[in-house]
C-alpha cells in the first residue's frame, strides 16, 4: 500500500509513533524515525531492518528549529524525498489551571504544537516541490472536548486542529493533503499512570467499552497516507471508541 514512499514519523521511539513506524514499514514505506532517545530508535530501526524493511533513525527534539530542519534534511539524504510526515511527538504536564506553572504550559505547547509547525514547515518545502505529500497530525479527543487538569495539553491539541486546517488550505494546490487524527484513550506509556479506578471510570464513558490500542490509531494513519485517501484533506478523524461524537 505504501511501496516506495518515504515516511517521516516523530515520536517514533515508543507508543503510537512506534506502532505507526512499524506499520508503515510493513506496508512498504521507507521510514525515517525520530525522537530524543537514541537506544529506543536504534532498536526500532533494527526491528524494521530484520523484517526486510528500510529505516533510519534521526535523533532530535521537535521543538528545536534546527532539529526539525535536520530531520527533513536527513530524510532527503537517506531516501531522496519525503512523502509522508506524521507529527506524533507529544507530552503531557498535567495540573489544574490555578496551579499550572509557566514552564509546564511552555513545554507542552512547544513540543505538541510548535513541534508540529516546525516539522510541517520543513517537510512542506520538499512536498510542495514534489507536488505530492501527506501530513498527518496526531491531536487528541481532549483537543475537541477539553479535560480538567489538562489546559495546556487541550490547548496544544486544539491548536493542532487549526494548524491542520490552515495548512490543508495552503498546500492543497500542491497536492499535499493535511489531516488530523484525534485518538481517545489509547494504552501507551502516556496513559499507564492511570489508576484502576480512573481506568474503569474512563471505560464506562466509551461506547465500545474498551481503551484503544496503538494499532487502532496506526491503521487510520496508514489509510490517510495511502493513495486511497487522495481526496481527504483538512479533516479531523476520531479514533476514540465513540467517546466523542
Ligand atoms: P508516549 O508513549 O509517551 O510517546 C511519546 C513519543 O513522543 C515518544 O516517542 C517520545 O520520545 C516522543 N517525544 C516526546 N517529546 C519529544 C520531543 N520534544 N521531540 C521529539 N520526540 C518527542 O505517547 P503516546 O501515547 O504514544 O502518544 C503519541 C501521540 O499521541 C502524542 O502526541 C499524544 O499526545 C497523542 N495521543 C495519545 C493518546 C493516548 O491515550 N495515549 C490519546 C490521544 C492523543 P522521546 O521521549 O524518546 O523523545
């Protein structure tokens, strides 16, 4: 489904990003995997290569302009083009509004929103020239609904939806589509800290009666990256078990 495509995935060392990178490689894409943790990225690249795929690791922080530019430069060096960018890197620094520290606001906005802007800007230069590209932003259901204790995270994820739509309008004429996925609660390190009670409470609000898996999200990323999704742009697609409709 993605043979010959070059896919850049941020936050690929763990969780959803790792599942997306593995799935894209399985579907024939050459993968450029990025995050800050060298060991985990190297292990991912080895896993892809031992399954017969092609991948390179690029260590970097998405919130740093030089790192985002370097990510695209390294993809070009390794594989000559950039067809798909998955802006997946993200963090939480939860706290109630009245107690939230400036640093926690800035860290979350810098990684989740500025990071996606920096990587999109760098990749869009290449995609515009190619007249071909797909940008997929991993937002969150919390960007649509809000969540107490997550004003910074909710704002960053809602901001990503605006970034998605504006970028989709700008790049459509260049045959670059831009879409956002809003996962609900997905089982990863990010949600591991939940108590059993919190987990039960959450599950009771999900019509499909379970938390999501990383594969549930990766399947939609693969579809949006494929030729079958050529006429879909500027859209927000939920993968949330029905918890927000
Ligand atoms: P995770 O397991 O905590 O993984 C986060 C990934 O982002 C890691 O690979 C991490 O790698 C990378 N990362 C964090 N800060 C970075 C930075 N400054 N520069 C580069 N990479 C960075 O989280 P996850 O659950 O897979 O979440 C992935 C995305 O889905 C996030 O955007 C998250 O907000 C979103 N999401 C998750 C859920 C959920 O329920 N899990 C729900 C909705 C949306 P390093 O630490 O090695 O840099």
